[in-house]
C-alpha cells in the first residue's frame, strides 16, 4: 500500500464533510480529525465527545447502550458514505 497525496483543498473538503455529518448525527462537530489516504482508502482518525445520554445508560443498561452506540455509528457511516459519494466526484 502506498500513501496517496491529496491536495490540502481535498483534505479540507473531506474534513468538512466528515464534520457536517458528525454535527447532523450528534449535534456537535469534532475539532481533531486527521485524514489519511492509502491507495483507494480514506481513513478518518478523530477524537469524539461521547453522547451525554449514553453515559447515563452505561452502568445499569450496558447492553442497551452498546446497541444504541452501534446503531448510531452505522447511521453515521451510511450518511458519511452518501455525502462522500455525492460531493467528491
């Protein structure tokens, strides 16, 4: 695998798309996102704040919290894929 060189403008656009989807799903964006490109893969490395209501479920409803967390992440990935497909021609 070789690392691709994306222009600064392209990486900024990727960050903006990622952050917009994050805001849509979670209600807030991220400040720390690193965009890595290898061959035909785009990897986002990001630091996220937890959804506050999920923390309330953690102690007594751990399995439910894990299921909700997984469902939210799935929706996030679907929306991110859709936005990347539509905006990165």
